[in-house]
């Protein structure tokens, strides 16, 4: 299996290193000091499960790689619409694109079935700009339950979790999903092929839609948000509103709000990715997390007053960050 990791940051490089260790033909696309370090020393993974180094090919010129079987997309969702020149040299007729994305993906209603089948979510695919670059037919969904960070250029610290759940938009157990899952497992990761990945998307989103914007607005860690009574109540309301939207779309995740918050509290003094992006002056990835669900509430008629309020305030913060 030939795999290109487009956006080989903390998660992408970790996946690429695992696949390379399993014997896959892996190519890492990155830039700057991180690329230079991977070229010289490979990817060094530091993990409670054992440290290792993977010397996969690394480049900033995708054309040097050529067409691959799988593109693992490690870019932020805010970069998808502009990634055409990078991804086009990597594609052949049947190349799969596996996007390690939080929030509502651009392909969500592709082969969804029901009254919203084929609907385009404007918040995540404005004017069809993402679908034009990443055809939904190529998409394989991926929900990431692993936590990693780029400790320094070329060095990925794996903190916890090894599960990367994947699934087809049409809910089939495809050969391409099975092949990728087997390669991931051979590299030491968990990669179940889910019969309906949308349930996993909403479970992960319960935390992202609430903790991420609240952390950016308050500068608080996961533990601090959970232990502050009034903030915890706002998070509970946001999660319940999110579950109501999911239910209106025919998806009922098998998890309670109480269990989801308890899990977040156990994470401790962790800063969400949105708070880290804010501190680094990077764009805030809130459209796919929050704006998209407000948009889905509009098309389903579900009242989400707290989501709308937090969205309005965090959208102002995001616009000021972008400026």
C-alpha cells in the first residue's frame, strides 16, 4: 500500500510512522524545520507504549511522490479548500482520501439517505469549494481518539489513545477500508471499520463543540471547565442541544452527557486544540465544530439557543484572530 500523509504534523506523522513500521510505502508531506528534521533523522515517536523511529520519505513537493492508494489528510479543515495543488499530484482514479477531521465533515450527507441526502453543509463546504478539491466519492471518514503533540521538529510525543475509527459514507465495509485498517493494526494502532461512522462523529463532536470554544473564550483547561459549576452547566446544555440535532438527523450516539463530561474531566489540565491555536495565532477551526451544527439545527428546526450564543461570541473571537 502506497500512502501519502498530506499535513504530516503531530497526528499525521504519528500515523505515517506507524504505517511505515508496518511495511507500507509511506511518504510524508510537510514543510519548514519539521520537514528538515524528518529528512535528516526520520520521525521519532515518544510513547508510553514504546519509543521508535520511522525513516519514511519526507518532502514538500507532492509531485515527487506521484499517485498513491491512500492520502491521509492531516491538514486543518480550514485548509481543505486550498489544498488542490498539493493533493492533485497524489491522486489516481481510485485514490482514497482519509481525513482525520474533527467536527462535521464536508462529505456528511454524501450517500446519507433520507430527505437530506446529498445536502451540502455551507459552513464546512462554502460554495462547494472543498468538494471541488476533495470529491466526496473519494472520502473515507476518520475519527481520531489519539492524542499527540509535536514536541519539537521531527519528534512526536504520543500522549494517549491509539484508535482511529474509519468508515464509508454509504456505511459499506469496503475493501479499501479493510486494507487500510489492516495496515494500521499491523503498525500497532487500533483502526475499526465502523458500520456507521456518523455515530462516532457525533460522540467526538460532543466534546469539541463545547469544550473547544469555551476554552478559547475562557483560556481554561479541560479540568478547570469541568470543575467550574456554571461553566459545566453551559457545557451540559450545549451537549444536549447537539444530541437533539443529531437525533433529528437520525443519529443517536450511544453515550450520555454525564459520561462524556466525566471522560473529559479525567483528561486533566489539557488545553484544547482550539485554545492552542489561539495562543499560537493560528486560525480557529470552529466552523466545522460549531457553525456547522447551528446550520444543521436550521435545516432540522431544532432549537439550539446556547449553541447560537456561544457561536456568536466565538465567531467574533475567530474573526479577530484571523485579522
